[in-house]
C-alpha cells in the first residue's frame, strides 16, 4: 500500500508545482517550462566573493551557471563606500528572450536584505517561484524605488557582474550573486 501512495503523492506534488509555476509566470510576464521553474524554485544558489573588481570578475567569469536557463538573478555589491543592488529579470520566453529588465538601487549597505532573502528562500521550500518571491522582497525593501532599464541579456555571470559594478566605488568589495529561477 505504501508503494502505491508514493507515486500518487509525487504526482500531486508535481501538479501543484506546475500550477504554482503557471501562476507565478502569469504574474511575472515571462514564459518558461513549469518543470524547470519548479526545479529552480527548489534550488536557488548564492555565491559571495571578496576582492577588487578584477579579482571578482575573474571569479564570476569562471562560475559556469548557464544564465540562459534562468529568468531572474541578482547581485548585491558592497564596498566601504556604499552598496548597489541589481536585479535582472528576463523579458520574453526563457530560451528566446534577448533582453532583461535591470532594476537597481544604491545605499549604504544591503546586508540586512541578504538576510531577508535567505530567510524567505529557506521558508519557501520550493513552494513559490524563488525569483518572484525575491522580487517581492526587493519591492518592499526599496519601497518600489528602483531605477529600471532594459539591457541585452547577459550570457554569463561575468557579463552580468559588469552591470552590477558599473558605478561601484571602492577598491575592495564583496559581491553576492543570487541565482534564482
């Protein structure tokens, strides 16, 4: 009897994930395979590096995470002179979209924001799209006060990092890359 329940439970979980992914996508405007979204909602990644711009850029260029399979990701770059938050969101279909909405803001520090994102993703346990959950946190945190521009879609973390540090002030920094869905 227990062996029969497991496949049934698995089907129910997958159908729920499919429905959640469809809803999240309808709200976000981009289209993606719901199975991929469900997997990414369960497995976001966070990388944090320290160094000067050149050192961190080399680390991100070596980080092969195939951004062309992700709709959303973010950078938080902090120096002793301030911080910059950059959120990337794909416009259009996952494998076909060529542009991204780049939302950014600056401040003294975003260390408390990193903790909010971590807490949200830990409590989410794959239930809600990680990218849309993070986007909601950013909207609340910044009170909707982010500058938006449309950019060509970066193919690598190194390319995306260049946008994130374009105006960074400081010789030594911490760069945190949050790979969402």
